[in-house]
């Protein structure tokens, strides 16, 4: 199945990236035109550590949409494919 990659510019990082199992990252993001949303960046912990992202930073992101079926924290989530930090 072909995944559609979406782009979003000027997305705000609402909280510091959270490490998952020492290799993945969980993010809380928001935009002026949407409600807050969660994103996951699989196998990206090292890249995020090198980027030194902080809460309040602004990012341009490439992502696909996914549905997480986990009973405790499931729902619609973004799967981050790429990002770049923008000048605040």
C-alpha cells in the first residue's frame, strides 16, 4: 500500500521530545490552525538528540497518518518521516 506523505510548516513543539524504548521519539505538536496532536518518529532518537529540540521550537514536518490501536493511548497519530527546525 502506498502511503501519502503530508507536509506541515511552522508546527510548534509543545513539549520536549519523549524517548520511547531508547530508539523512538514521541512528540506533542500544535499548529495555529489545528488542535494539538501527537506524533511518533520511529528509529529517530539519535537524530532528535543531535537536533537539541526544545519545547516552543518551530518545525517543518513531513508525515503520514496512522491509527494506533493501543487501548490506553490509541487514536489518530502522525508518523513523522522527516523534519527540520525553523527559525523562531
